[in-house]
């Protein structure tokens, strides 16, 4: 999903870049038109000045001024053409880079899908294997619980009888501790068996 979103983002960025370059071309074309109009206006003014001015000095000065203005306009036009050429080159490089990235991402996506498929197959095998292991351990635990139940069935009665006889005898503290510990152990085992049955 991230690759698809990234691809869409790149496509959107490429469209925006192309739109920006188109707008810059239109702007450059407009500037060229403005410069051509200014050049025509300057030429017209030069002609008017030539007609109005009878002095050769004024004519030469006007000619030099127009020539200078024309050279400046041509230099601006050349600079703009250089910028357009640079932008064209950069756009082509960007498009080629983008196409290469898209191809690389397509290959990566195919590889990722293949890896994903392999992992899914492996996971299915592991899940089946774990299911078998769970079933095996359930059987083992049930057998162990049955064994523990059989082992402790008579113990609570024997423990009660031993406690009842403690009243008549004065056993050492260690024996009392042992019986208390054993009583606690029997309670824990009963609890575990009850939990396992749930």
C-alpha cells in the first residue's frame, strides 16, 4: 500500500513539475512577445526620431541608443533561451530518473510479493505444525492431570487424619511445617487441575 501511495505521490509530483515547466514556457513566450513588441516600438520610435531630427549627430546618437537597446533585448532573449534549454534538460533528466525509479519500484514490488507469498506459505506450515504441537501437549497435559488426580485422590484424607492425630501428640516443629507445606501444595495442585479442566 505504501509503494502504491509513493508511486501516486511521484506521479503527482511529476505532473506538477510538468505543469510548472509549461507555465514557465508560457511565461518565457510572453516575455519574448513583449521583447519583440518593445523592439518593434523602439524601431518605430527610432524611425520617428530619424524623421524628426535633421541633425546627423542626433541621428547617430539615436541609432547607438537603439542599437544598444536592441543588443540588450537580444541578450535577454539569449539568456531566456538558455534558461529554457536548461529547464528542458532538467525536465528530461527528471522524467528519465522518475521512469527508472518507477521500474525499480515495480521490480521491488514483484520481489516483495514473491517474498510475501513464500512467508505466507511458511506461516501456514508453522501454524499447522503449532496446531499439532498444541493438540499433542493438550493430550500430554490431560494425561498428566489424570495422573496427578490419581496421585492426590487419597492424600487430602490422609492429610486430615495426620492433622487430627497431631492434637494427641506433640510432634516437632519440622513435622508441622512439613504438613502445612504439603497442605498448601495439595491446594495449589487442585487449583491447577481445576484451571486445566476449564
